[in-house]
C-alpha cells in the first residue's frame, strides 16, 4: 500500500533551521511530483511547495520563498524540505503529499485533501524562543 512518512520536525528557535524528510513507498516515486503542505494551529491547509518528478522544477509559496528549499532523491524515494530562517508563523504540522502527475500544480494558497492523491501523517514544527 502507499505510505508517506514525514520526519524531522521539532522545536526550533526563530532564525534557526530544520530539514524535513518524507520517505515514500507503494508507488513509483520517480514518476510523480510531490508537494509540501502545512496546517497552522486553528487554520486550514496551506500549500508550501511543489517539486516535479525529476526535481528539475520547483515552486514555493510567497511566504516561504527564499527561506525554504524543496529537493528530492529518487534513488532513496525521499523528498526533503530545508527550512531556514524560520519564524513563529512557520509553526504548523507539515505534510508531504503525492501529486497526480509528474509536474504537479502550483496552488499558491489554501488546499483541500482531495487535491492530492495521498498524504503523510504530518510532522510538527514549532518555532519558539
């Protein structure tokens, strides 16, 4: 069965860094784009980033552009989100999600569960001093 398992979350101080990982199984990872989505406390799902199947194309929400970097290692069936210069407003549960095709969709804002094929269970990121 398809599984997406995120890791790497935790407590970090403002201005610090974290790297999230999402290891997947149950489908041919190299054929699909992947996305990162987050949900802050009391808020809806927010699109963060997307990376194409080859890793050659990436896009970011304006709120994280220049601070976050998405990457993938198709040999390891893993997608990453490097988070630098984090701020308290980055506090959220971060999810990786499987796109329906190899390029993905630049959503730029709120998303719904059914806009992605599969989701991970999420990893909590808390930015606080």
